[in-house]
C-alpha cells in the first residue's frame, strides 16, 4: 500500500504538467484567431490534461510501470550529504578553471585577430 500513494502522486503531477502544457498550447492557438475569454483555454486545458492522464491512470500496465519505477528508485543508493558537497566543490572548481582557460583563449585570439585586421 505504501507505493500506491507515490503512484497517485506521480499521476497528480502528470495531470498538472499535462494541463499546464495544454493550457499554454490552446492559449497560443486561441490568441492567433480570437481571444474573447481567458476562461475557455484554461477549462479546455485542464479537461484535456485530466482526460489524457486519466486514460493512462486507468490502464493497469501503465499503473504497474509507474509502480516498478518507484520500486527501482527505492532500491537506489543515494549519495550522502558529504559526498554531494564534495562533488559540488569539485564541479565548481572545474567550472572556474574552464572559465579561466576559455577567457585566456578568448583574450589570445582577440589579440591575434586585432593584429591581423589592423596591420
């Protein structure tokens, strides 16, 4: 029973995401022709999101597939806070070094380009 609440949460997030995408898409198309009211694109988008995700929610194989994903995510060994912090420091230092190197290359090639174009 513990995984079912996560499965329903996944489908709720999918409803919100599908509704948002539908609202934006319908609003974009709606604004090309006429825009009498803001309510209709939102109602159509929410209805379309509920309809699409509801269709997949009722299919047992989709429900089982999402459950299998949640089960696999529970088996993952997630990094500790210390490992995440040290990896973040490594990434930040690497990005700084890369930025310095790219800046040096840019400076060098700007000098070469100016020399070629000005002589």
